[in-house]
C-alpha cells in the first residue's frame, strides 16, 4: 500500500486573536483574573455570549462602561465579517461568506426546515484532502480555524434565527461539520468547539450533542480517538465508493486508510457511543453509481456495521467547469433499492441551494 503524505496542520496565514469562545471555564476565570476582574464577571460574560448570543461588548449593558473597551479588545475581537449573504428556497436557505481577520474566506450555510433548523459550518479555510469533485478540495488548504472561529459561526446563526432573519423567529437545532475542511484534521479545535456548542448555557450554546454531526473522509485513527472523547455526536463518513481502486482516486486519503480500516474505525465508534454511523455517498454519473457498487456498498456496510449504519445518498452539486455531474434519477432510485436489499437503511438527501453556489467552497472561489 502506498503512503500518502498529508499535512494535517495548515500553514498559518495569521494566528487568530484570542477570543472568549476559545476558553473553557477555567480559561475564562483565568482571563478575568488577568484583567483584574472578580470571578463573577467571567460567568456574566459567558451568559452574554452563549446565552444572549452577543459578541459586542456595547450590548453588555450590565457591565461598567469603563470596562467594555478593554474587554472588547482583550476577549471579544471581531473574528468574522460577512462579505456576502445570498438566499434561495424562498428564503429558507442562506449562505454566508465570511472574511476573517487575516483575509481568509470561509463559508457557512443556514437551512430552515419544517421540523428543524440546520447550520452547516466550516472547520478549516480550504481543505487538504484533495477530493477532485469538491470545490474546496480543488482550492487546497489555507489554514485551520480556531475554536472561536468555529463556534462563532454557530453563535451568529443562532442569533439570526432568534431575530427572525429567515422568517419566523426560531431556534438553531442542528449543526453539521460538513462545510469547508476536514474536521478531524483540525482535531483539537473541533472537539473543543463541539464542547462549547453542546455544553449548557453559560458554558456553551446548549445544542444537543445528538443534533451535532462531525464528518470525515476517513481518518481512521482520529475516528477512534473521537469515539473515546465521551461525546454523543453523530459520525458521518464520506465514503463515496465501496472499492479501494476508485476511492484511491476520489478520496486520496484512502491510500493511507483503505475502506476496510475506515469501516473498522466506524464500527469502533458505533460500539463505543451506541450511535448509528452515517455514510455519505455523493452519487456521480458514470463514476460511482453502477448497480454492482450499490450491491458491494450494502454488503460491506451490513457486514461491518449491521443495523448501526445509514446511507445518505447526495446528488452531486457540480462546480462550474467540472467534469463531474449528478447521476440521473433512475440510476439514483436503483442505487437506493439495491443498498436496501442488502439490509442497509438508505435515503437521498434533500438538496438545497444549488442556485447560490451552495457546494462547499464555490462562493469563496468566486470571491477570490
């Protein structure tokens, strides 16, 4: 088996400034002490950021006016500035392009459904996994996002929903790490962000861990490590084909951790957490949509994971100029039927935002 050189820690364009959302409870208390503030101020700030969803110290009117300037500079520097916001699906889908302090661009997508409100967030600026059908992978990796840069995407979306910016006021219910980047290649910051997202107010944003999904292209050791973190998030594995020959091309990290190792790690995750693993499969016309691949996928998943697996078929959202295209509907339906015949749950994901360049990385590429 050939070895694929991978650089998991991105080159830094500029280290993000320290932010309140980077800190756990002990860190918040230490930061307050460093500023000569009593302990209760740390809890007060946490209630503002995580409970009232504000990162603007001028809105924290129960703080002495003389403190706000220093607190803003030391703990609440501006992390992200919206560059563009575009909506579709009758206003129920909104994609935001953000510019970070060093000019780095990232994207998040907020989607309203009848039964939930879901935010798709980025964990890296760009991506180093080099999957050829992905706009982000085509652009390469710029740098890892900080914990705060990840968390603040969630806070901003929760505030937008609360304030009715996408229609009736609502609550953010689901967060998926399926935007730009490979989450498990930015492991510590992503895990820290998950803890901030799922901890109850005032220690976090209070979103149920079972409503958070962390995706990966198959970094097997990191999957096992995540299983031991004590988190109950959903694991989503972007498999895209059941055979190593094609996956070596579609998902180059497969040269390092082939399908069998990825599925073994996924089984370990399911056993440790009791959670069903989601298998993401972007269906690409005449590439990975053959009936025999559906049969093989179902057979391998049933053997490796039994009932603890669900297949999400994703109609490919082609990028401009790409040779890749979505599979026709008859091929899609046959693929679903064959996977189910193997005793594996399989559905087709609802596709949102095609007219607003919703595929990961498209909007950032246009801006750049």
